[in-house]
C-alpha cells in the first residue's frame, strides 16, 4: 500500500539525530529531566494499564528519555524497545533498567527506528514528536503505523495548540509563564521551545493520524498539552 519509509533510502531524508532546542546530550539536562518533566512511575503504570498493555504484548517507547515509562512497561509485558536519539538519555535509561532482560535499547528516532517483525502492539511517544517539522511528523506517524500490528495502538502526547492563529501569541506567552512558575524550566527555555522547536496544532496532528490510516480512539486536551490514542485498524 505504501512505499517503505526507511532511513537512507533517499538523499533528502531528514536527519532525526539533530538536536534542536535544548541539548539532551548535555549531562545537566539529563540530570534535571525527570524533575522538570514531572516523571512518575506510578502515573506511567496507570497510563500503560489504561492503554491495555498486557503480558503477551510488545511495545516501543520513542523518545524514551531517562526510561521511567519503558522500565515500567517491561515489568508489564513481553518485550519493550526504548528508543532515543540522545546517547546520554539512553545511558540514564539503561542505568535504571534494573537488569530487565526484556528491555532493549536503540539509539534512533522517529525516522530511523527499527521495528521487529510482525511489529509492535503499542507505541508510546511523550513530548518528543515536536522535535520534527510537520512534514516529518507525518512521515514519522506513517512509519509508526507501518510498525504496528493490525489492531495496535499509538499513544502520543505533546505540546499542541488548539487556539486560532490570532490567539497563539497569548497562548504561547501564557504557557511560557506557567512553565517558569511551575516547573524547573526557565522563561528562556520555554521561549526557545516556541521559537526553535516544532510544536503544532492539535488539528494538524489529528489530520496526520487519519491520513496515515489511523483511527483516532481518544483525544484529550489539557491546556496546551494534548494526547491522542490512535489505532491501526485490524
């Protein structure tokens, strides 16, 4: 149905190992990541349970960061692949893997990860897709679709705006202020996200998902944070 979307097939393929915005090869960024992102093993276990993760399933976490979700998933299912473009993040994730034999690691991104045959039952991606421009977000979602088994699901959470373009300045400013007051991120870092990274509209993500063949099961919006559960039809 579709041409295989694999890295190095084309000379115009995007290098998804590029660092944009914050430098997650910086050990200081890695050391403060969990606290600033509000990472929680309890919340990740609850999320995975809500997503229907079962002991016989396989999954991938793309943009795994320091590996909290991947570790919890490995305690709940047959096998997990934790994927990140940052060697420093993967080192932190491996350090907390606790010797789980079913937890594996790939240094790769949305456009370069490798999936097993016959694919994953679940793919999760939290706060990572905004590292790609919209054209490449769509390519990434197409690759995830191809990497899922029929009936497999994608959980996607990221900064997504729902405001009309004329209201975006106010929404962005409000989010930057909230970040600086409620997390460890500075105003400069929040401004860097808006200016240099690629957060987009929730409606754009919805259109990409459906154009790639997904059926949207759920969309939840909490301020500028949106999450989608999407399914590859059986």
